[in-house]
């Protein structure tokens, strides 16, 4: 293992920050669900604070067959992030059925559109810019609600669901909530086919990568805002999170960061949305 790893691992700092993870016991209730006019469901994610990043990089590197510090260096330093207000996050990824209704197109492999449960498969082969176009058209259908991609910090906060460590569950329990290369058959699966997280969200890990709103910078954590961070002001790539049905174990965890050109459209990438409703329905 790389001898430089130790200086990126600060367990003492983790112990000092741990009390700031405020939401470990919170569970999203049915009353905190927003359903839009086209049937998309959003859960209210509570306000609070969490530790963003990976405090123990040794543990993350140990899962990586390459064992390289560079694959996780951008997850450091761990830092406290606070959300002053709740926000509504999609309970699942945007599906092919929802995409077809709004966009009237069929992106991605033809085989996915021929599947017996095609409407519930996550839409894939959509770029970051495609997601923005979907948002624009969805807002025409639902003018009382503002839609956007989640920020990178919002995504990780929701994925961690009040926990710390590499994942909200053990490696042995990961297949209960996530489709990844060990159990997926290397194909995407209908959304909500695995168990929900403790906050009621499905497929935050695995199934498809999810675009976030943020630009990517490998050193952003060292200078990020501590309240409602919005990501770097500049950068050519956009962040995607969560891993996919095609990913090995070490990529399928809340802290793992990846990024692509916003025009990239791969069969492993989809997205979920944040909704900001003017009023509850």
C-alpha cells in the first residue's frame, strides 16, 4: 500500500466531527412526500449537517484492486456541510416512462425499450445537457414547481442517510439495496427493485450513475462552503455519483466521486431530480 496514505487519514478528526452528524435517527415519513402532476415522487430530505468526504482513505483504498491514492484523493479532506432547509429529492431515478412522456424520445439501447418492464427502467444515455432539457420541459408541464439536479453535497447527504463510514450498510448487505456488477447481470433494473434506504430513497447506490448539478474540481473539498455548497464556479466536467449496474464494489459508495464532460451520454448514466414546489399537492 502507498506509504503516503497515512497523511490523508485522520481518525482523530473524524471523532471530533462525528457529533455533527445530526440526522442518524431520522426517517422520512409518508407525510413528507411530494407527488407532481406527472406522477414523480419526491421525499423531503431533512435539514441538518453531515461530514462530506471520506475520513478513512485507507479503508477506501483497500477495496480498490489498484490500491491507488489518486482514485480517492478528491474525497479529502472530510468537512462538515450544513443544509439550512429541507429539500425534496426524487425517490428514484427518472424512468424511461417519465422521459418518454416529457421528451417523446427513446434514448439508450433499443433492448431496454423492448423490455417487458421498460417504463420502470431508469432512463440512460442522457447527457448532463439532456437532463437540463428534461427539466425545462417538465417545468412547462408543472409551472408551480421548480426542478433541478441535486448538488453534489445534497446527493451525498441523502445517500448517507445519517450515517458515516464507507456505506450506510455492510458490504454483505449492499446487494439488498444496490444493483452492481456482482448481482446485476451487467444490465440496469427497474427502479425501486431493491430495498429503500432508511430515508426511503431507492437506488442511490448502483443501478445507474446519477448526474449532479456541480462542476468538478479535484481539490474542491479544501475550499467548499460549509452551508449549502453549490460546487466550483468553473470547470469543464460535471459530477456524477452513485456507481452503476456495471461498477465494481469500490465505486458503489456515497463518497466516491466521478465526472464527465456534460455532453457525455453513456448507457450507465441517468439522473434524479430535486423539486422545489410552491405548494404541496
